[in-house]
C-alpha cells in the first residue's frame, strides 16, 4: 500500500490493539499524524483504548485535552465514553468521575454508566459502584448484561456480597435482563465469598468450567464439598481432570 488514508491507519491501530500490542498501536497513531493524516473520532477512540491497555495515562490526558480543544470530538458520546473508560482503566477514578459528571444527564447512556461502574470495580471501590448503580436506576437508565458483571465484580471484591445479590435480583426482576453463563460465574463467586450453599445457586446446568472451579474453591474454603459432589450431575459440560482433583482434595479435608 503506497498511500494510507485515515481509514487505513485506523484499521492498523485497531488491529494492533486487538492483538494486545498497545504500544505499537500508539506508535502507529503518532506515525499517522506525522504523515499529515487527521484522526477521525474512531481513530481517537482506538488511540484512547491503546492508552488504557498500556496504562499510558500521560498520553491519555493529552488525547483528552485534544478532544476538548477540537470540540467536535466531544459532541460524540462514544468519544466521551472512551475518555472516561481510559481514565478508569488507568486507575484514575478522580478524573474518570469528573468526565462522568461533566456529561449532561440526558447525554449519558448505559455504556457511560457501565464504564464508571467498571472503573470502581477494577479499583476496589465497591461501595461507590453500588451507590452509582442505585443512581443509575433513579435516572431511568436500564442496566444490561454488562452491568451485571460490573456491579457483581465490584461488590464481590469489596465485601458487599449481599448488596451484589440485591443488584442482580433487581436487574433480572425489574429489567428483564437475560441471564448468561458469565453472569452465573460472577454470582457463584459472590455466593462463595459469603459461604452460601450450592443449593442457593439454583439450576447449575448452564455452569461452565470456570463456574465449577469457582464453586469448588468456595467449598474448599467454607466446606460443603459433599453437597457439591451430590450436585455434580447437574453441572453442564464434561468433568475435567482438574475438577476431580479439586473434589478429591475437598473430601480429603473432611
């Protein structure tokens, strides 16, 4: 390819991001500008994502400043969401929250709220995530499947298991979100952290190998291994060698 336009450069940056090579993605972004190609909003989103993956907070701030200076970028919610997500993934909750609060209430979508909840979850601020989830509902934003993972993860790692379960009940009961395997894995982790029994997890037929290992780990810590073995026929998928070893270790502790 002799000449590259904005779309070509953006594709390169995106491909490098997807392969996990965020530093080269940022280098490609800089090279694009050195060649006199102006970035589009999609390019800026990819560059911000690269900053988040690499933890390059200084470059992320520079890109944020440029979106503010340009003005046109910030008219697109996807760019503002990318800025918020970048700060959260880099561990800067103060700047992430500032970006969040600067958005007009009608301008926030579920992606915005999920990004802020995820930022709190990633940085161990479970109570703040829980409060934000309550505010999200009050402002009329319907949570989705990603919200489930974010809020449960936040509560699970902050000693707020009961709060997390109440959030899940609300999301499923009040908003009709369809349960998926990754949701169940998060809930199993939550139940395991408070020593709840296998029976409280309900139907285990859709539990994948990650969920089974989560349950086994919980039983090893809190007991209940024999109850788990009695329910093993309800698990989905084939039993792995690792699963049998974990069950044997649990029984050996009895």
